[in-house]
């Protein structure tokens, strides 16, 4: 019998399963768990689940519940991260490197610092790493990420007035295309359908499947239809209102409900 819990290390980050052992845990508990990088600090985000069969992939164990010393260690790590970021920015300026450093993360035991940056191309940061190792005497990792990952890690307010989805609850990025905006009759103005990262907004995927299902009942754009005593050509869909925009033969445009169409050709 195994007791499994889901642990998250970053807000909106991936959830990892761990063996809870004999610990009595609940949602929101702070725990110290065993990882490939040593002990790490995480939050319980899925309640304990008891399973009979042994997991196909061996699970790391929950080491213990977090205590006051662990929270103090987190505060120290934050101070180290802030200082390391400032020092690294000075080094980047000194070496004239074309890279945008935006975040620094320390492992829980302070044995490794990871520097996250974006850049248009490859960056030769070997000299930068030497300067950082000389300053901190611990393992240094430089990690180049995409612009969407930067937005996820930094957070911000979207045009909807809420926290951007990727930093709040999205665990991974799904493909987004301009076709989704067309499917939902949205403006194709890049400034209106792009997020803080400059890419198409992730929320375009949320209702896309619903629009596809609803549109199956609609005649295609350009089809000729007959309503009451006149005919016309379909020029637009109003999926939410369940209406169709029609251009009559005399050039006038009208909007009618889908069930008012008598004949479709």
C-alpha cells in the first residue's frame, strides 16, 4: 500500500508525485522532499491518495514537514538570489553580452544557483560563469528560455485585468494559432490578441473547441440561404448570439437567428 501526494515547487509549476510514507498531510502543507538536486521545499497541492499497486516509476519520498528553520532558509535564499542577480547584471554589462537576465533561483540547500535569461541567439557566457563561480564558489547554471517562459516566471496583469494565466494556473503551453482567433471572430490586430510575452494569448485555446462544435450547425460563409421571402449570402457568424449575418440581393445586410433559415443551398 502506497500513499501518494502531489507537490508543487513553483506557482503554476508542474505537479510532482511523492511517496508520503507515514506522514499525515493535507492541502497547503509545506514539506521538504527528496529530489535529484537534494532536499527541496514544496507545497502539497493534491490530497493524499492511497493506492494498492506499486507505482510504475519509483517515487521520491517526503522527507518531513517544513519547520521554522526551513522558512528562514527560504528567506536567506531570496536574499542570495537578489544579490546574485544584481552582481550578474553588472558582469553582463561589463562583458557586453547580448542577453536579458530576468530571474535567479537557488536550490533549497544553497549549493547551486540557476540564472534564467532570454536572448535572440546563442550567447557565449563562459567568461560570465567563471566570474560567478569565483564570486559564489558554488555550482552555476545558465538557462536560456523562451519569451513565454519569461512571462510565466515573472507574472503580470493581462489585458483582461487579471493575473496572466500562465503564471497563475497553466502548467504547460498549448499551441496557439491565428486560426483560433478567426474561428472566434476576434480582431486580427496583433496588439489585441497578443499577451505580455508578445505571442498570441493562451486564452484563445480555452473556448476554441466550443466554437468549433457550435459552428457545425451554421452554414459556411459565402453560402446562399433563404429566409422568409428573400434570399441572401452568409457573410458572418454570431456564434454566441446564435445568429447569422446575411447580405441580401439588394445589398442590405441583416442578422437573423439560426432557426429562421428555411432553406440552405
